[in-house]
C-alpha cells in the first residue's frame, strides 16, 4: 500500500470550536463562524468553502476547478485534527503528530469554479497536462521536458479519439518516469487499466527472468504473488526456530541465537478499523511486547526488504524505541508551497530504549513509507543500514480525478533527510551492501541472503 494523500476527505475537522488541536468526535457538521469563507491550500491544489450550510471541497488549478462529493463517515476516518493559527491561516492533519496541510484564507472561489468541466477527451487531456505541470515535482530528476512531450502528442487528441487511444497518449507522456507513486487508473469498457512505469531495479527483472524460465504458472502476477508467499513462508519455516506473528499478521519476529529478528511486512494493516489512531495503537502495543522480549539480544535486525509502505507515522513511532534524545528524522514540503518544511522528530517519552546495534535491512522493494522509515532510522546513531539501495519513491501520492472519471496519482512532495539531502529517484544507499534478490533461485534468495547476514552479525556480536 503506497502513501496516499487523503486531504480531500479530511475537512470535517473544521467543526464546532476554535481551540488549537481540537479533536473531532461530533457526528454532524457544525462549522464555527470564524472559519466561514474560502480557503486555499499551500500546495496540493485544493480549495474549501465553509459556511453555515456546511462545506464544499474543490480540486483547483490555474484553469480548472472541480467540486468533490464528500462523505461524513469517510472524512471522520482520516482527518481529526485542526490547528488554528490566526484568522487567515489554519492547518489540518490526521493526527496531532501527522503531516499538516496548511490553508490561507482567500476572498472567494474563482468564477470558473461555477462552470462544469466538459468531460470530452480534449478537456480531459488539458486538465491532466495542467495537473502534472503544477504538481508533479520530479521532471528534472527523470530528465523529462514536459512541455516538449505535451507538444509532441497534443495533436493526437481530438473529439473522436477512443478511451483506449487516449490512455495510450497518456502512457507515452509518462514513459521513462520510473516513479512508484505516479499512475493513471482508467475504466475502459468495464475493465480497470493502469498506466504505471514502476519497477524495482533488481527484484522486478529477477522475477521476470524466473517467470520466463518456467512454464507451470501462466500469469506473471500469479507468479509474483507465489514468490511473496514463499518468501514469507521461508522466514517462518526455515529462518526462525520459533516464529512469532503479531499485529494482525504484519510482523514476524523472533530470535536466531543471540540476534533479534523483526520483519515488518507493511507499514499498515495492524488493525481492522481503518483508523490511523487504531493502527498506531495496535502497532505500538505489539512492538512494545516485541522489544521487551528481545531486550537481552546482542543486536536486532529489522527487515523491511519486502515492505511496500503505508503510513509514515508507523515508521516514526519505531524510532522512539532506539534513542532517548529528541532527534531530527526528516522534513518535507509539497511543490508550490510557500511554507517552511515541516520537520519530524523522535518522541521517546516513556519508552524502554534499546541501546545495542540495530541492523536495518532493505532492498529495492523497500518503498514509500518503508523508505521514509529507513530515512528516519538512518538519523539514529545505533543504526547500521544493510542490504541494497531502496526504491527511491518517498513522496506522498497526490490523488486527482480527471473530468472523464479516471484517477491520477502523482508525486508532489519533497522529503529531505536529517542532513538536508533529497533521495527521490535515487534511493537510500546502505552502509554495508548485501544482495537480497540475487542468484538463480528467486524463491529462496531472500532466505539465503538473510542467513548470510545473520551469520556475519553473529560473528561481530557473539
């Protein structure tokens, strides 16, 4: 699960009361009069209109404005925290410790917000081009001249172009941008089709090669799913003598000799409610027990080699177990924002601190919130980063909907590590390189690499 910007369903937090960090529990919208008016986000391309009648949410760009339908139940699931700065500035976040989306008061919505966008191919194309121009942050990193690409294909888009052909045009615009957080999802003739050039540097080619060499499994996705199950099965059956499975089956942990081993499969899925607070509570309860059981180990390996992400808040929570000092982990800022970057620190209050070596184990399948977790852990003095370079997809996914109903996800967020460096498209390089998905047997490559790693650590920490 990749990080997803759900701000469009989060504005329910602007309800009765004006206290800083007001917690929302009401079941009806009752917007305090001080918030009435129109607000525009700093970055992200959102505007909201608040009045006694309720709330309206808009996607807004230079030329287009598209109103959202919002659900009370949905909004309460995601955003519950309001930061009141002054009469002209507010911030919204899922939780107090989460990313804050800042808004400034504006006189009114632009007049074109009152005009319905035509859903024909030409307008859909123009809207997509404008969204990417305003919000995609990494054209330069991927060596893309966006205006030149648009100019090359724009004449192919006409009123009679089919949906299939239009999607092919979009695909051509995104060629070569190997960004795990950039995609288009289209419904064509009742089938969902996705444009996405995301591919890991090592694992994807290795799986492709292994798939071609066998004939029993005919579908590539089925083959990949079998590899994933086999890799997890190897951990439980062959790596740990007495494997423990915690947090809704998302953490596998135990001890190999004197070495603790924790495999975090995702940065989400620890509870069944969908609430971020429930996710954090469930994870923290499980991780506290794990760390208590592994307190006497000589060192701990935290394995996120097959972790495809989830919530940044989970990763930051983990760092609190490994330092008692307030430590800068990373900062971030969306494209187009005039604000200062938001900084995130450890908050180790009340934690039993583990002071022995931590080996953070990554691969090029370590992506998204698993990468921001890696970035955070690398700021801590007891952490040794091992494995292979992470994917290089840190940004949140900014979700937008095109006039014809197709969904676009794009990367709009800059992340900087504790030293001020951005690793987007590059990935975080380990201190010690250990190939994870190499060799001729893709089903057992992770197991063999991890055994080798544990053997080396045991020699260093008997």
